[in-house]
């Protein structure tokens, strides 16, 4: 029933075939849905807060909601800052009591990324907090015209080694073909497993992180669209590819889009089938249940952390 560090969880996951699910939280129902799923599966879990989520919910709320969920369910969880853009937001989350922060300097030149990552690592480690950083860029389908252009943004294995050695960072997010959101691939999904294996070989003791790891299950896309939504052509990372990545050093798998799809599909369905309904609990409740079902599926069938 406490906020915990990811250090021990990653240590165990590093040389196993499973990875810890990191799920984005934005409101009470999402926090509750994830905590209920982790409890039901007796699984370790990371709840992560983006800058946008922090701004939307206001900084005090998500921390208190996560603490309340741990008290309510009796589970432990990691509370992590997702994609911190600068030193200040990382410091602020460390000061607030987060147990893990990500500094995302992936858009900066290599040396600048190293400089700020090191600054965050020094501050966070002084306060017993672990740090994730990112090297390489997660290009979406619209960001690159050619496959070659997209691959040029992938993480360079030698740079990854130098980056980890010079920053002392605890885990590293890598770019191997995933991207954020519901439109990840135009044609056949492709991840650069050769590159992932090379990175893992060069930094075998560094837990790797896979961002943009939603699978965009078609039944939820179809349900959204059936009940008035417009998400045509959405496509994610096949679950089998996530399972494969977990065998090559990936210890943390980030999922947000699939939660958004599951919650929105269920809310759309309720409102469409019951147009007379206007009690928010009547649609937010099913939305919360949809989060629980999705997170349980990830934990049990994709990440294989049930009972871990
Ligand atoms: O990495 C992106 C996450 O899905 C968070 O998204 O910045 O809209 O909260 P957000
Ligand atoms: P998805 O958009 O694939 O869910 O990725 C979420 C993520 O990487 C959060 O950091
Ligand atoms: Zn991300």
C-alpha cells in the first residue's frame, strides 16, 4: 500500500520475458480502473502522469488520487512523470513525491540531452528517485515520408551506450518504430528488433522502455466508430511484437491510447443506447470498468505480469 521505486521491479523483469505496464492517468476513474486491475491480477504496475495530465487535473489531484487508490486497494505502485520536458518539471515531481521521473530530451542534440539528463539524474538520485531518459525520436506515420527517413530517427546503439555511461540514467526509452497515438503504421507494422537486440547487447544492465506501445485493438476502434466516433484507419503495434520486445531488455511498456479508446468506446455506447441518461456516474462507471478490463488484458495476456 505504498508508492514504490521501479528499481527492484525492473531488476527482475530485465532478464525475464515480461515487462511492467506503465499506464497513463488523467482522472479518478482511470486511476481506479488501473488500480483495480493490478489488484485483480496481483501484478506490479506503474501509473504515469504526463505534463498535459498534470495541467488538466491540476498537480495536487493525481498524486492524491493515486495515493487514495493504493489505500483503497492495498496495492503498491510506481508513480512516474511521463515525458518531462525540462529540469523544472522533473524537480517539481521529485519534490511532490513521485518515485520515478522521465526527462525527455529526445528532441535536443545529443550533448544537450546528456547535459540535462545528467542534471535530472543528480537531483533525482539525491532524493531517492529513479530517472528514465529517451534517445532517438518516435516518429509517427505522418512525420516521415520515407521508411529510410523514419529509420534515421531510430536510437543508435553506440550512442545509447555512451548516453547511459555518461548520464547514469536508470532506464532508457528507445525508438525502434513505435510512435504515440492511434495511427502508428500506414501499411504492415514494423519494429526494428535487430536494433533493439544490439542496444540490449551493448547495455545489458539498463532496462529499456517502449513508448507508443498501444495495440489499438480493432474491436474498440469499431465500437467507437459504430457509436458516432470518427477514428478511421487507426492501427497499433501487434501484441505479438510487444511480447517479442519484452524478451530483449524491454522492462516498461507504455500504454495510453488503448485506455482512451476503451473508455471512450464504452461511454459512447452507453450514451448512444441511453440518450435519456445524464447522470455522469452512469457512463463514467462503465468507462472505469472498460479501463479495468483493458489493463487486466494487458497484464495477463501481453505483458505476463499476473502474480508477479
Ligand atoms: O506520451 C504521450 C501520452 O499518451 C500522454 O499524452 O500528453 O496527451 O497527456 P498527453
Ligand atoms: P500510446 O499512444 O501508444 O498509448 O503510447 C503512450 C506512451 O508512450 C506514453 O508515454
Ligand atoms: Zn511516450
